[in-house]
C-alpha cells in the first residue's frame, strides 16, 4: 500500500455507495468538528484507474473533510 496526499476535490464518490452519510445528526456534527482539531486519524482508501480517483473506503471521513 502506498500513502499519497490527494486533494479531496479530486476524489470521486464510490462506484457503489453502501451507506449514505446522514449529515443532520448530532454525532455527525461532533465528528466533523473534531477533524480540524485532530486531523484524520485514519486515511481514506482510493483506487486510481484510467485517470479517475475513486473512493474505496472512508466515505464518512471524505464527506466530513
């Protein structure tokens, strides 16, 4: 596995979203508020293929960031 910094705007949604992110809950707001304070503790996973960068895991983190 290779760790590379990629701009969030360059990461496209997954091909198949298994679970939508509910951005209206208190839990979500608290999670989103912690990112500027502590950063992302776990990276998101992407697949680069044919000029596309698609999210594999970490949709909640990508959406919050």
